[in-house]
C-alpha cells in the first residue's frame, strides 16, 4: 500500500482540473464535490507535485493531510522514539536470554540417580545458564542409557529455553519387589532370546553358551546360562550371564498405500501475517483474515521464550493453493512402499541391526495398493532376564541339603 495525500481544490469549474490531472497521469481517488467550486480528493504521494502543477494559477490547491503505512511509521518513530527504543531493547534482551538454558526438568526419575543424570546432561552442555548452541541432545540420550542401567527409554526435548527430560524405568529396576527383583540385585540372570531367529554368532562374556551358530531359537530360549558347574564335580553356582548373541531374524510386513496422490499447487496469492503468544493470550492474523478458499500457512519463528514469561513471536506467510489429484505410477508406488516398510522395520529392530536381504512387491486391489515385504535382519537378540524364581529356589534347597549332609 502506498501513502496517500488528502487535498482540496478550489476554483471555477474544478472538473477541468480533474481532466488536466487525468491527462498528466495523476491517480486520484475519494473525489467528493463540496460545492460548485470546490472538491476534495486523495492522490498517491508521488503524484502530489503533478496535481499542484495541474492546478497552476487557476486553482487553489491545499494539502489536508496524509495517510498510509509509511507515514504512520514515520509519525510513530518521530513522536515515540523513547518508547520504541525501550521496546526494542526489551525484546533484544528477551531474544538474548532465549539462547540460554533457563531450566532443566527431569520427569520419571524418581528414585533413580538424579545426581548422575544431571552430571551426564551437564557433560553434553545441558545445564542451567549454558548456551543452547552447546547442547548435544543425541549424545546426552546415549550417555544416559550407558550410565543408568535402569533406564528403558529416555527422550530430551526443548521448549523455548526449557529442557525437558522424560525417562521411563526398565522392568528389571531395583524398585520392583519380589523374588525376581532380589535376583536382579544379586546380578544373577540368564541371557534369553528376545525374538525368534537363526543364530549367526554367540560371544559369551560370562556364563555358558547354550546354543550354536545355525540353531533356530524362539523367544524366551536361554542363550547364555548364568548357571555354572565344574566338570566331574557337583559344585554349581550362578552368576550374571552376559554377552552378544546375533541372529538372523525374519520379518514379514505389509502396509496399505494410496494409489491417488493429492497435490497442493501454489497460486500467486500471498498474504503476510503475524502470530504472537504471551502466556494464554494469543493473537493470530491468519485466524482473523484468510481470504483464500484453500491456503497453506508457513511459519518462521522469530522468538521463543519460556522464562521469565512464555512468549512466542512468528512471521506467517499465507499462500493460496489449489488442490489436485493424480494417479501414482508403479515406480512411485514401489518407492513409497519401500519407504513405508522400512519405516515400520526401523521401529522393530535395534539400532545396531543390519539388513541382510529383502524382497518387496506391490499388490493392487481395486483403488488400493499394498506393499508386502520379507526382510532378513542381523541383530542382537540377547536380553538379560533374572533367573526364574522357581529355579533359584530349587538351587537354594539343593545347597541347603548339601550343607546338612556335610554337617553329619
């Protein structure tokens, strides 16, 4: 929008002045006759000199005022410099503070080693007062898993200048009561199969290997036993079995696919906007005015704070789009199906797993398609589990009987 100048023209036959302005290319608007010899008008600021030239000595022309975004900004800056500079300084301080960690919240760590968790986070730059640019979130999650064996799942996320650490305890934690919890405290356990598969490699660090390469095992099968005995001797004892057991695990997966793809084509229409949130108060220009039937809102965060107040400032770009549909080709379905199956597979296997082979094909049924895949994955299936309570009780009874016989 351009700045407009509001004016008044007085003289005989003012419509002749309008004809002169039209001939000189002066863009006029808001024309209103006040009487036979006077009229008011508005013109672009850049055409004001032409309008004065068109008036010449025959008409009296007078500027009544000015309006427009440029004039408004100029008037605001001139009359309220102190307030604007103060507001700019305040926002600058808030923006500077947003680059530092103001608080670290840990959820789900009741009874765990809080000091060690805080220490591990601090080693990765996650500490009150440290710059957010120094944070190493993935490294911190990995360190938490290595540091505290009671953690089954951990996630670190940020909200403004707050860091939120979510932790879930593993089932074998020391807080669990009962015989299995006591055995876990003693460190007595077997390594069992977490999944069905063909053994590829078994490397016991402690304990006795119970299977060999090529064996097919099912979930729950003891792979490395914590029960040890000396050959030609009746002496038996238990220890904490541990080691690596890699197996070839077979997965058969299926995922539905849409044969029709919806596309949004950007049109020329574009509308800038602003989103501002302060605590529970929210202001969003896109919610007030969106003239397009279909639109996509793009957002660019300028400032996010959670301390000393919750503040978010974002620029918006509202683009007009047109919805279209098209049929996916066979190659597109194959690529889409492979990505979908791999995404499902990623959530089923461990981080160190490797793909040994795959077969994927696409089946069409009416207006739907299905991606079906068969995967061979090499992964570690060993899982430490406490020695079953019944087995341990039988062992203790055996030891008691041996002690009684020895005393006689």
